[in-house]
C-alpha cells in the first residue's frame, strides 16, 4: 500500500511570475522482522531506476506558463507562473515496533537521513525554478516572438544544467556524510557492505543498492 503526503509551497518571486510548488512524499510499505528481511522487501516493493533497485527516489518536473506581448518595437515573453512538482518515494516499515529498540533507533535515524537527502534535491530544483523566473523577468524585448522564445529556451537549458550541478553536489556531500557516520551503515554492512550509491540524472535522483 502507498501513502502520500502533500506539501504545498507558493513563492511570490516577482510582480509578474509566481512559483507554485507541490511536494508529494510517497511511502511504500514493507513488513519485516529483521533488517535482512527489510532489504528484501525494499528490493521487491521499492522503485526501480534504469534497472537499479532503489531504496528511495526523487523525481521532479518544472513547467512554465508564458505568453507573448508584441508591438511595433518587438516581442516580449511574459511568464504567468512556474509550477514545480516533486515526488519523494521512501519505504515505510509498517511493523517496525516489533523489532528491537536498536533496530528501531537505526531505522528512525537512517530514514531521516534519506529523507533529508532527497529534500535537498527538491530544494535545489525549487531554487533553480525561482532563478528561472527572475531571469525571465529581466529578458530584453526581442525583435520577434520566435527569438523571444529562443531566449526562454536558452534560460531553461541553463536551469537544467544548474540543477544537474547542484544534484551532483548533493550526492557527493550525502555520500561523504554517510561514510562519516558509520552508525548509519552498521545495520546494512552485513547484507550490503558499503554498496549504497547516490546517483542523479535528468530531473531525478536515486539511492541505489
């Protein structure tokens, strides 16, 4: 069974355009009595990405509603709003209370670490959406509406590149943070070793194992 939580964020970024953001946190259920059983359940019930088993997954989409305003001097592209849709998919250990206190503490801390990591990807995406709106507002009037649209597409391409750079930085920092906190890996090492990978691609981030 999947459980979905919603977080709505409305960011007024200029007098012309707004960022409307929605973050869905989706949980997939696992039932297990041990960490080993939980890992098997996660492999079975968790998301897949490019053939990889994923412990957690973040994906997003950014869309901009825009219109043209033209006169004898040229054409301007005006953004009415930008929408950011984000989804974080993480496991929910339904019967965690039936495990040992040690396992419960580890699961609480590890789950918090995973959710924090995916939320950093979401925040990076949201920040770039705001930057896109700011850049659109500052666009100069183009000679034609086709040229105005090309200006916008160039900005969007730059935004996607910036998201990719930010995602890579988040992944490197989280990988290091995980290694710096061996208590988070201790329960996993007998089953996975240190095979826990943070990867990002176009508008998605995956924690694979």
